[in-house]
């Protein structure tokens, strides 16, 4: 009986240990991120950051499901992007690293498996079918989505992703919508990942419309095919403070 109880306790402990806790990441982000701008020099010296990365690495990621899995991998992507910049700081642009192939560099160890940033985005997160991840993954550039001053959590993930989508789509430095001329100038994020939003520009615009003010939303939803699309220049300079 004692052996059985010990076995149950041990398996229960494994289950508890497998659950990721992102509180430390929230503490770091609240201390060093303001309106999407990141104080990398301060994060580099923050004693809370390395233990958080270690906790990610030790997580039994294969045991995660649903919102917990999605939040975990978004945080992994963002935290290790920050680590990459901090390890090479000062830096003008993340594209200065590895001759621009930085996203293919396998340097992230999670539960004994080594990943690149592209592995996480393209092989884990994008197949989940939620295009709002593109508003949450932060590539350390000024034209990418703004880094939140908090970690993503399973409990709040839907609200967090929707808020990120609304912020990104309505940021006029990234996207503009001319209702009178039916012209949209959009972030190149949507060009690169168009297939995640549909097969045509009309599909893309219809997807974006849900986050826009009523007048623009209704015009797009009425006839998105009448709109033309062009792409804004992408600013790869570091999203530092």
C-alpha cells in the first residue's frame, strides 16, 4: 500500500512540475518593457531572467495542451528572442546576427529537444490555426508586434491575443485603411504569412476588419474585393527603449 501511495504521489508531483509558471517573466517584462520598447541592457542584468529561462527548458512541453501549450510556446519564443539580443547587446538590429539567418539557429532547448525560433513559429504555433499568434510573437524589431509588459497565460490568453490584434491592426505606423479610396497599406507580416489569413487579399482584409472601427469594418465587410493592398516598409531596427 505504501509503495502504491508513493507511486501516486510521485506521478502527481511530475504532473505539477510539468505545469509552467510565467510569473517571473511577467515581473521582468513589467520592470523593463514600456509601450513595447525593451530595455535590453537592464534585462541582461536582471537576476530573475536566467532562472525563468531554465524553468522553460525544464518544462515537460509534451504534456501541455490547449491554451497552456499555446501560451507556453509564445513565451518561449519571446523570452529566447530577448535572450538572443541580450547575449549580443548592444545591437542595432537582430538581423545583424548570423548574417540574417538568426531565426534558423537552433539554440533553444526545451525538455531535451533543441529548437530554432522558426521551428517554434512554423512547426508548433502556426499549425494550431490561430493567426493571432502573429500579433504576439515579437522578433525584436520596431515593425513587429509590440512586446506586452506581461507574460501570456492560459487563463488570459484569448483576451491577450485579441487585444494584441486590435493594437497591431490599428497602429497607423504598421497599417492604414483609406475608406474613401478603398486602399490599405499593410504590414509585411501579412504578406509573409498571408496563407494564415486566407488565400486572397480580400480574405486578409475581412480577417482584419473585425478589429477596426465600425466605419472601416463595415466598408471592408461589404466588399473587401474592391480594396487594393500595398505593403509598408518594415523597420528592422531594434525595439529598444
